[in-house]
C-alpha cells in the first residue's frame, strides 16, 4: 500500500492497485467509531453508445440506473438483507452520469459488512422475471422525479441547451425507455463494465488498513477475476448554440420559478483543471448572486425575487452557468438578469474572502467520513485522480486569473425555462 498525505490537514489515504486492476482507497481515522464502505464502477448514465471490438452498442437511457437496482436487489436477497439489518447497518446505492456507487454505513463489524457489500456486487442474478417486476418500481421513481419541480426544471433546461449530449436524457430515463430494457442487455453491460479494472473500493472510518486490505485480497483471490479490455465510449459532437432558448412549464404556484442558463465552450478559459475552473466560476457567481450580494439586495428591495441561487456545471467541453430564482413576475426577472449578467464584477477583498470559505469547507469535509468517501469517489469518477494538494490548489488561486475568467465570459448562448400559471 502507498500512503498519501493530504497537505496541511495531516490526513492520510492508503491506496493500492490489486493484480486484477481494482483500485482500493483506505481512509482510517479515529474521529469516529463508524465506517462507510463503497464499491464503485466507472459506468454511469453518460454511456449511450460504445464500441466493443468492431461492434457499436447503443445503450437505452436509464440502463445504468436500472442496473444499479438489480445489483443492489436486497428485496430479492433476503439472507444478505437480514444480515445487514441485524448488524444495524444501512445499505444504499446511487447512480449519476459518471458512475454507480454501492455503499454500506455502519458501526459494528466492518469486515463482515465489507464482505456483504462485495457479495452484493459480485453475486448478481439478473433474469427476465426480476427485470420486468422492477419496471413498475422504477416507473414510479421516474414519476416522483418529475414531480420534483426543481429537478425536473434542471433536466429540461439541460435538454434544451444541448443537441447531442448525455444530459439530453435523465439518469433514470423515461418510462418508454425502461420498457425496452431487458435482462440480456443488463447482463451484457454488467459483463462489459463491471470489471475489476473499471472498479474501485473506498473504506473510510475507524479501522486497521492492513486488516481491511488483507480481507479484500483474500476475497479477490477466491473470485479469481482478471482485467478486461474496456469498451470505447462513443460521444456525439456537440455545437455551441443552445437547442431551445425558451420554455414554459404550466404550474399553479404562488410564485414563478425561473432557471436562466448560459452555455459556454470551456476552451475560452484556457484552464485544463475542471475542478479549478469550477472554483473560480463559483466564486464569481457567488459574489454577484448570493444572498449577501448587492444585486440580490437590489432585486429583493425592488420585489424582483424572493430568493436566488446559482450553480456551475461542466458537461464535457462546456460550462453551463445557471441562475435560479423564485419571483412574483418572471418577465421582470428575466429582463433584469439578461442585462445584469453582463455586468459581473469581483473585488480582490471579496475574492480572497470567498477563497477562505472554500478552504474552510475543504478542511471541515474531513470531519465527516461520508463526505470524505463522496469526495474521493467524485474525484475518481470526474477527474480519474485525487488531488492531495487541493488545499494549495485553492490557496494559490489568483485574483488576476479570476478577473481574466470574468472578462472571458460570453453570453451568446442562453436558454430560459420558467413556470406559468
């Protein structure tokens, strides 16, 4: 095992690559008596087409999420489910565009929980009967997702902004997609992507890293899995302009909801590190649109908004900046934001203050083992690496670079989604 130090924090991460290609990340800490274990695969909802040998394979939207359901099928595996419950542990799973994560949180007998999680991941039984039974459950989940107005508006906005991106589909898919999914296709995807060299294990909490490493080695030796050549992801070429610039959603709400999205080709920023670019853009947006900003105070005093928030999204070669608002009159907000978005500014004192907030957040994340696990997982899925010097990355952020990024912003490609009564 290699021992890595997160600078300044005196926190350690042990890493190891097994002979079959699985990467293991161990974060032992005495800050808690609990543990959080996960096994993740670099396969998510962004895979819509791939090449396997000479064959091109089309993937039905929602397949990654459906496969998650069938791997984490605790309702069908009563023995494992009962054992997890008897240990007082909680098992869960999630899928996003970039990967799928299976996890257990607990406080008693980490080793047995670890073996149970590996059993779940490596002992799947995906058959036509269980797949057909799951379609109704996932259909209800799709309906619940659409009933969440904020999530629904985000997905609609992304779909409007892109022509041929994975975000044109939601992670869960549509009911019409789910009906096309078969056990055969899920098993093929499992065989193609759920392979050792596309998988990683994270353990955080109070444990002995040597003991945990030995258990993982013994388990993998019994499975006798080998590395496999991974399929090649096929991406469609995207263009800069938005697909749909305006959409209305009919909702009987007291206040109107608006999401104002700006699509920008990220090459104009000339920053290769997506995490760093996201930090800079988040500071710029926060400075201009947060609850403590002058613009928000102005909008609030003039009854233009009741609340306002922002998000920075990096989707392949594009940055998408989104300003969300609740307001009495959506037309007034849209008119004002269309002008004020071109007047962004940031002063050095404000930049340094917000940078310190990022540093504080980075430090406090290590107080929670679930946050540590999630941050490690996201770094691997998004960047395929962990930045052990992220404190310096943040601390060395330059006000001059922030100003250059601000000046580089272009607002030619805008898409707006809003509610109407």
